[in-house]
C-alpha cells in the first residue's frame, strides 16, 4: 500500500464518524484538493450528513469551506452566488526554517491566538460565545468571529479591523499629551492602566513589567521606591516621575519593552481576513500535509496540537526515511532524530505524519 493509499484509508475511517458543526452549511461554498489544497471548488452540501457522506465516498486530502454565506453557493461564476455576508476570520500561522521547525514554536502561535481573542473581546466588544477557534491542522490556528454585526462588513472595513489587530501604523508616542510642542517639555497626561484598547495595554505592560524589564528601562528602577513612585504616577496619568533628562528619552527606552510585553497586537494573514470569498479549512477535517485534525479548540490553554489533534488508531506502520528528520515530540513521546535510509516501526499516526510530510515511505 502506498503512502497516499494508507493515508486515505485512515482519513476515510475518520470521516465515517466525524462531527461537523458548521452554521448555515447550506449557504457555504466548499472546495476540495489532492494535488493542491484546492483543486476544485463551487461545491455545496445541504447538511453535515451530506458532507460526511461525500468525504467518505471521495476522501480528498484537503477540504475547505467559504467564510462567506451565499444564496447560491454552487453557482458559477462568483458573481452569481449572491453574497449575503461572511464570518470574520483570522489565520494565525508560525513560520520557521525547515519542515519541522514550526512545531517547536506552536506554543508561540497559541499565545497569538490568546491575545487575539482578548483583543476581540476587549476592544471590539465581541462576546466569547461568538468567537470560535480551531487548530489549522498544521502550524497554527484559525479564529472565526460569528457575530452577526460583522458579517456584512466589506473588504475595506475588514482591512481596517485587521490593521488595528496587527497594530499597523501604531505609534505609542501619540498616547501622550504635551504642555507644548518641544519634545522635552512636560507631559501633562499619558495612558492609565484601566483605559481600554492599546492605551491601557501599553500602560499595563509598564506597570506590570517584571524586574528584569524594569532594569532594562533604567537601572535606577531596580530600587523598589523609585519604581513604586513611577508606577503611582502612571496610575494617575502622570508619566513624569522618572530618572531621565527628558520624557522622550524615557519613551525611547520603553520601545523594546512595549513591543515585547504589551501592546497586544497580533501578526495575522491580512489577506485571509479581507477576502470576501476566501475558502478556509473545514473545522474538524483533516490536513492532508500532516494527517492531523483541524480540531475545534474549546480550551486553548490545555490544547496540545501534536497530542490532541491526532487521529488515534492503535495500529503501527513501518516506514523508511527518505531524508534526515529532527527530533519531535509527537503524541507525548519523543521521536527521532531519524537518518535517511533508516527503517522504523512507528505508531500509525506518527508514521503517516512523516509520510505526508514527504520524509518517509511505507515499507
């Protein structure tokens, strides 16, 4: 049995009992892929049961659906579909060197997802019940906003939203009011920790800075009384209680602190959010490059992709590695490193993961 055949057999078995929770599925366009992630599109399904039946019978490597809702989702060309709105979707991915570099950084992209969800709730007033998150099946997460008040937003409005999320053009120096135009004059007012949005996050990032960050701002802040006096001023909106000669010296020193701690901006794929006809991986479908499930994530803190998104089978599969592969923690076990030409009997999910990544072939 070839690697593709082994993978598709496992996919087919999974889809026989897969649970798809897709609101207004009958208004979504679907796309499938084998050679590419989307070889063909303009498909539609009346129900989750119909989708499941199709996947069992045809079993593509990839299946995607539209973030948009259409009156005629299977119509062509696109103009005939009659667009009626779209979810607001954010695609968070991590990029690293090599095929396997990203997997050691998945905790980092989880942090991006966490910050994005907080930002959507705190800055946009979106209820947590309208924010849906799933693992992408490979290197990140997809965050879906299903708040009806955002569904009719056009591409320009979505660009403004994603620019805000990414902090495009954000300059924290504009958070401060001066008593004149010269750069060294006193600041009369600055952001306070309880303020909403980026202003409040900036203030909180300073107020709650760990000790090593305080000393990075100024060595004088290593003394508790100096730091406490500075923080008391910030809480009152007064940023003048510092040991620098000018306020601008203070702000210049805060720049690396603010970017690492705290404005809370998130690097996301702007094109995905802005595209009104985007197809994105169906939650709880399988990613054809990894064999991992694009799993719904009800508890982000406890979710571990290479453990919780695995299709459990209990079986094993022998493989021969066709390239060197680094060490990887998969299903809670340390695997590898493996050398080119090495043969190994592995748990089936791990074996198929390497096969689909193009690093191994079944024996």
